C-alpha cells in the first residue's frame, strides 16, 4: 500500500499548555497594582505564562510591559524577558521573521547580563523557528547550544525536552536510528524529574518513529499512551497532535472511517483553541480522506481552500510541502493535469531540499561534534581525578615512611628498656618475692581497669561513629543554599548524638520543603528517632512527591506510630515535635504545619508567631485529629525562624534560671537588622554566656532563613 506522506504538520510545534486557573491569574493581576517595578515584572511574567496556552496576545501585552519596566529601571534582564515574550507571540501567530528578530535581540541582552537559563530557553525557541523554516542545520545548532547550558546547570527536564526536539528533527530527516537514540535519552532524563507532563511527547515521538517504519500497530500503542497522558494533564493542544497522528496511521492502514473520526475530533478541539497549526494540518488530512478514499473531490477541495486560507502557515516550507502534494493529486485526478504536474514537481523539489544528503550530513556532523566535546570533557574530568589520586597516594607513602621510622625508634627504646628491666629484676629478686602478693593484686586491679577502659572506649567509639552517620544523613549545606543563600543553622547536641534533626528538599517546580524536629529524648535514643524521622520524610516528600505540609505530618505520624508499634494511650509516648514548611517561590507563599512547635517570622522589627497544633507526631492520648496548615504570604527581607525548645529551657545566668523563649524572641528582633553571619555568632555567644558553667540540659537547634 502506498504510504501517505505528510510531514507531521501539527507535531512540528510542541506546545507546552499551562493551566488557565482564573483565580490564580486574578490574584496575580491584583498584586501588580500595589507592587514595585521589579515585582511587577516578575508578576507579568507569571501571568503571561498562565495565559500562554489559550491567549497568545497576552505574551505580546505583558512582554511589552516587562520590556518597558526594563527600560525604566535599567535592568537588562527584564528587557531580555520582554523581548523573549514578544518572540513567543510572533512564533505563535506564525510570523517567523519577527519571532527570529526578537529572539536574537533578547539573546544579546541575556548574554550581556549573564542570564544563562534565559539564554538557553532563547536558543531552544530559535531552534523551533529554524525548524519551521526548514533550516534544520541552524535548528540543531540552537538546540545543542541550549543543551550544553542546561546540562551545565543540571536542569534534567530541559535536557529531556531538548533531546526530544533533536529527535524530532532526525525524524524529519528520516534518520530513525538517531531519532530513537535521542528520544530514548530524553525518556531517561525525564525519569530523573518529577514533571508528569513530559511523557506525553516521548510516547508521541516513539509513535512517529514506528509510523515512519510502517509499524502502524505498534505506533498506535504509543499514540494511545500519549493521548492518555495528554488527557490526564488536560492538555488539549497535545491531544490535537496525537489525534491527527492516529488519523494518519488509519489512512495508511486503509481505514478511512476511523481516520475521519480522529481527524474530526482534532479539528473541533483546534477550532475551540484557535489553534492554527491543528486546523491547517486537520484540513489537509481531511482533504486526503475525501480525495483518496471517499472519492469526493468537491469536499476535498473545500478542505484544501480552508487550509490555504491560513496564510500565517501556508507559506512556511514544512507546511507548504504537504499542501503541494495534496493539491497536486487533486488536479491530477479531477482538475488541471498540467497544474497537477507542476505542483507535484514543486512538492518533490521542496521535499528533496528538506531531505538533502548535504543537509542530513551537516546535522550529523553537528551531532558528532557535540558527542566529541562531551567525551573530551569527561576525559578531562577523569584526568583531574587521576592527578588528584596520584598526589593523595604520594602523601600516603610519605606518611607510611614516617610511621616506619617512628616504629623503629620505638622498638629501639623498647629493647633498651627491656634490657634494663631484666637487670633490675635480677638485682632486686628478693624484694620482688616479698612483694609478689601485692603485685598480683595490683595487676588484677589494673587488668580490671583496662577492661573497663576498653569497654568504655568501644561504647564511645560506637557513639562517635553513630554521630558521623547522623551528620551524613542531615541535609547538606548545598541544599540549604538553594533554599536561600542567606541562612544559618545552629545545631548543638547535648551529647555526641542529637535527638534534634533538620531536613530539607528542593523540588524542580520552585518549591522548597524544610523542617526542624525535636525527637523524644537525646543522645542515642533520640538519635535513633531522628534517623527514623529523616528516613520517613525522604520517603514521603522525595519519593512520593507529597508537598502539602499538613498531609506530610499526618502521614509521618502514621508511619511513626506503626514503626514503634504504638496501639493505645498506655504505650510509650515516643515521637517528635516538628516545624515543617513548604515555600512556593513562584507565589512567594509559605505553608506551615507544626506539631507542638511554632513558626516565627520577623518582619520590619516585628515578631509574627504562627502556632502549630498542640500534639506530637506519635501516639497522644488516643487523639487522632488531623494536623492543620497555615498559608503565609511572605515579603522580601522576612526572616523565617524555626527553633526547638533547647534554647529557651537552658539553665544559666546569675540566678541559674531558664533563658525562656521571651528572651530569645526579644534578642532575635533586636538583632534582626544585622547580617545573618553576625546574628549566628551573637546567638551562639548568648547561649554560651547564659549557660556558663551549667550543664547543657537539651539539644539546641535553630534555623533562620532570609527571604530575598
């Protein structure tokens, strides 16, 4: 059966549909009325993103506003963002020349202002422009430029998207081996992220590969998976592309009725969205159905005319090629045969130019260059590791030589001492005999002391090792810096191992989850509880993607009760108190839930207190009421403070009394204007001076995070 040739008209432009939550947009719009210029620019950017999938005019409107703020404030990054939004607008309406011009201007500003992530996105969008224009070599160059930046900053979702784009270009070049390689790599990167929407495009592209191999049944399986994913994401634009691809497969399987059903669905959805890409390719697909299978030239011509009326797309090479083919076949069968031959010649010429050997080879050379650079970087890193290892081994050899020399000296002195001992023993044999009983008793006592010392050393060594394990499990400084570069943590265990622990995690969608907990007891028992809490937080947040603070505490309580076998009010009240926050940086809001712990926010020399629920995470008098959450709107320069009760409960001062939380709060407010590094030192001094010669009564922990 003759394979129907259409260059995947809808799928040429992968649209990232964002939700149109009207309440969110209204809230953002209201905020802009009372915000400064830089805040307005960020809010305009968010509003434009919310409308991007349904109203491209919003990109133009807010792009101009963001650019104007950049002009007023002199901030080049806002001018770059504004031009980028305008480029997206012109790309969406099919004005590739204008889109290209705005992207290039935005690129220059992004580079000069060192906005690397924005620069990468502009490269990616320029790639889409060149792809539309049929300039695949330039499209690949732009995609690889973006890919290098995203690999450097470790943005796995963006890397996945770019590898997907490169795979599409190889599909259009009919190089299905390289296409499949890049799309499968995209799938691997996608598995590293928590973005649920990316699988749609991977499945769709795998379906395209199988379709071009004429494995239509296998292709349909991938398409149906993609359609299911798009529906779960409520992505209507994505559904249009898959429906049209399914329609093409059924045409190739000689099942026009099924093709007609899928294609009609795609046209209806495209019309509701004003999706010109979907309408154009849908009209051409229907023209094919009525021309080749239903033998209805009048209806076919009507669909052809509808496609031609979409001028924004009709003159682009990748769209024009499919139109030429369909109109040529119409004229050859039912119209002007001379015109049909002329159009078929145009179709073949344009097809050959897009699939030329020279073009394909240029793109493969770019791919080889990218792979070579990547391998060279890996080799360079390996060489640095080897060099460092050699230096480390040289240092170890010097240490071994010094140790051997020291051991020889010790052996010499040992030999001399032993010789002197034998002489003294022989000279004083009478005295030694008289004191034999005394020496035996002394030796027994010494052996017992040695045994006690050894046991004590074993215990202390074990506890010290447990402390190393606990330190390794606590969230690293690198993670906290991503939450806010301006922060500090005071962590003073009462014993070697702490019953307090802190924990944090940053999501890929600009959320930060962090917590400070005080477990039952301190020392080794508290340390065991802290390890348990840390492990369960990783399971709930990192593995199961729970980002609601109250739900996290409820699930954590269930796991603690189950792990400790707590069944009733008479059981031990082991558990933990906790302060847990989820910071949504896009909306600059903080969701807080507390178990016997409060959250403090210092704003403009004023302390705001948000009380948690009066119950621990664990069994509590048969109480199983759910934990609640509070949503807090943050402001720039807010200081977010999490603290356990170790500070307030410490005895000291001239009267040997507790420090109390009131003293701590007043101290924090008084010093809130000083740099955070100085605040940390002042707090440490406050605790040390207050404690004086008194024994520390509990683990002491405090975290301060500045909103910047």
